[in-house]
C-alpha cells in the first residue's frame, strides 16, 4: 500500500520510505533539519492543496502529528 505522506517525507528527506513511520521526527532523523522542515511544509502544502498556519506547522513534530494536522483539514493523508 502506498502512503502519500510517507512517500513525500521520503522524497524530501532523501531516504527509503521503509525507514519512516508515524514516530519519525527531527529527533531521530538526521536528514530532518531546519531546511528540510521548510521544504516539507512547502511540499505538503503543494501536494495536499492546503495552507498551513504557523500553529499547525509547529504541531507537526512527527509524521504522525503531520498526518493529524492534515486530517483536521479534511485531507486524507
């Protein structure tokens, strides 16, 4: 099964999607630095056609939390 959010994170972070899970975060992925965070926000907004507020962006500290933010915007991610 393809997971669009995991695939997006894997593409931006340039790592294998099998190395990612709902708990993946900047704390456990060296590739997820401040520049990658900005790239991820831009990619998420483009891919899922949403606009994220600063508050929503700050909540997205893991892939799972990013998914919850998107689900709160009625996006199936």
